[in-house]
C-alpha cells in the first residue's frame, strides 16, 4: 500500500473493526517490519514469494483463530538475540517514520517519497535523511 503503508493501514483497519483478521502479504522479510505488524495486531505474515497453497493454508489457519507466520519469517523471529540490551534503532520509529525509512532503503527518490506519502517535495527535502 503505497499511500499510507501497511503498518498504518493495519492500525486504521483494526481501529475501525478490532475483530478483523489481518494477514500481511508483503515484500518485507527483514526485521523490524514483521515484528511491528504482528505487535499492532496482524494475525498472519506472508511474503509475496508465498505460493497459492501457502496463502490458502494461512487463511484457513487464521480463520481457525490461530496465527500464521511463514516459515522463513518465523525462523528469523525465533533466531533473534534473546535478552539483548541493545534495542533495534527501528523500534523507536513512529509508523510514519518507518514508512519513510522503508521507502528510502528501497531506493526511492525524494519526489517518489513525497508522492507516495502525499507530501510536498519541499517538506521531504527537510526530512533528516
């Protein structure tokens, strides 16, 4: 979702209807995105590499009131350092800051970021990138 991003759209959808079961299907495999989506209430997380059988399995799992996380994401989450006193710098970002960060690291230019986030290019020039 280019306009407001997956994190913010999930928040808004769950605010409107808290019983909604959100399964994220995204290109983002790296932390902190999976953790953030799951923390705000998504009950499933798949990458766009998932085939139709995995997607169907995820839907059935979530409809049975269980969570579904693709194997590669689950392994990544399971192998995170335990008890580390160092927090990821991404954990302190707001949803909007995370949107900007994801667009920057995906190689978007200022004009593309401003269009995707409905901002004027002048406002984006002032962002501390």
